[in-house]
C-alpha cells in the first residue's frame, strides 16, 4: 500500500488530505513548523499514525470545568465587589456563590466580622445577605467624619465602625473638664442593621428617651447627610455656647441638627523625615473647652488644623526657622522671647511681600511626595539626640492646662490664624511652637499671652487612609474654607 510520508508520521495515503510531500526533517524550514503542525492534525484526523515526537495540542479547559470545591476556594479569595459581578456570569457560578463560607470569609477579611453561623441562623439571616444588604451598600461611610457646619456652629467628630452584625456611628461630645491626655470618649449616635431578611435600616440612638427611631441617610463619595424627624434630643453644644446663644437660637440649632451633613476626614500620611508622627491631638482652653486638631507635615512647613471646635483655626509652623533655646531652660523672660519671635515675624512678612511683588508663590510643601530639606532632616535628628531643656512658662503667660511636660526638645516660629463668627483676622498671631516629645506639643501666642498644650489622641481608627496625597490636601482645603 502506498504510504504517506508527510511530517505527521507514516500513514495510509488513502483518505489523507495533507498536501505535504515527502521530505526529510533536515529539509524542513523553521517558518513551516506551524503549517506542518496543522498538516499533522489533518493526517491524524484522516486515519494517519500520530508522530510521538510532536507535542500533543493542549486540551481545552474552562473555569466551569473545575470541581465545585476548588471553585469555592478560588471565589473565597476574591473581593466581594468582584463576586457580585461574577454571580452574573453563568448559572453554575450563581449557585456556587450562595455558599455561606465564601461570604463568611469576605465579612471577616474585609470588615473584621467574627460571628458564629449559628447566631445568624437564629436571627434568620445568612452571610450573603449580611454582605450584600448591609456591608456592601454602606461600606463608604466607614471611617472618620467631621460635622459640616458654619463658623457659628460647633464642629463635631464622628467615627463609623463595624460593630458585630451592625454598623454603628459613634459621636464625640466634648466636655469642659476633659484633659488632653487619654483617649476620646464616644457615644452611640446611630446604627445600621438588618431586620428579618429585609433591607438595612438606619436607627437614631439619640434623644432624652433613648428610643431608637428611623433616620434617613443619603451617601455620596466624601460626605453623607442624615435627617431625623425626632426633636427631643439635646444639642451637644458646649455649655458656655448654649448659655451665650439663648433659647431662641437653641431652637434654631435643634432644627439645624435634625438634618446633619458630615464630611470625610483622612489622617495625615507619615514620612520618615517628620519630626514626630502626625495625627490627631487634643488641646484644652478655659474659654473654648476641649478642641481636636490635626498635625501634618508639608516639607518646610507643619500645619495644625482644627478639626473640632466652634471656630476655624490653623497654625502654620515654619520648620526652617528654629528658635535656639537658652542653655538649661526655656525662655523665662517673656520680653526676650517676644523680641526674638517678632524679629522672625518681620523677616517672614518682608519675604512674603517680596514674593508677591515678584509675582511668585512659594510652594505649599511637598511633604511625603519628595524628600524633606536636609536642614529639616538634621533638625529631626537633633530633636532626638539633644538633651531635653527644662520648660517653664514665661512670666505673665497663662495656660489652660497646668499639667504640661516640664522638659522640651525644640522650638519653631509659628503663625496662628483664626476665623470665628464669619470674621477672619487679617494675618493672625505670631508665636512659638514647642515640641515636647512624641506625644505632646504646645503653642504660645504672643498677642494673647496664652499657652495651649496638645496631647496625642490615643484612639486607633480604621478606614482613615487617604487614597492619595492630593486627596488629603483637598480635604485640608475644605476644612479651612
């Protein structure tokens, strides 16, 4: 019988559709390998003999062909937002994604939920329902928020966290007797939970009767609003502000606080060249009570931005203008301290005027995007290596907190700008920024002859990282405006 001598192997010539003619392997050109491979398959399908020297084509495999157990393990490692789209691919995936263990793992890894499945069964719920109806639609409100109000109101602080199978909003209510040391104490403001396999409901937990009642919530990217029809809850304005505003304004305040708007807060990113770790600090003042501020570093500057209080305050610290401390202790003579600070202040004004005349603006700082200035890096190292200097308040300077550290590390020139009741001072108040240690700093305002002590907030917060440096700077601008 005549035989086919094509490259795919020896086979019967009868029925072979291969156009190849007999030729040796050495005569094969490399560019004809693909054509020869197609010919081999042609001969094999027509009854030829397979050449064992050629690799067999890979078998056709689909994700749907995998065992269900393997698919469950694969799906459990994907983000929950991807699983919602994956359930629409085919009927098999849709049924597999009803497996409780997949969503139990998503709830644990994404939201820290460690509930027993039996507890869910007793409540008539499942993990897919908890994720899809509760955690997924309300995931954007987790984190730290600031009550958005005008200068006449009091800016509060709200922390929204996952609390078991609920989402709870904890609000901070300031007190005049609170010290700057220790954690911030929050009280429950609202909770979001599922009720008997239905959609999630928002319940208000404020009011003199402490009876949960319905709240209406609208969520945007970086803010959300809450509206409550109950008016029996007390306003959380400070006592001195409630006393000064009178009954009529309090009724207006109560009406305004029935529809609240919150804006998202990001904590400042940390950089190795920062003098201390940035974050939230609290300060106490006899007149204003406790206030919460945010310390952030921006290259040649550091900023202390007020987060909570009845006014908008920003302290700008010039890290390139360090004040040399006398040997042994801080300035005891206020006149000498004032002379040095005002001399620096005059230089700053002249430089700013020169920049305005030249039509150029100094950069607001690069912070974590670029390395800090060498002198700033050296100052940070010096703050850790130098011996602490004894700190005493200058004669004539008052303080809202007498429990301040008795030693300090460094001092810098700073400018305090305050906006209160819609009025902004033209320049602000020069003063001295005092770095005590990793958890404390202070500021002496020369014009008011007042010393403010700030202590680091000991609370830990989740979902407070800014998605980008630009997003954090934009948030600061919104606070200051």
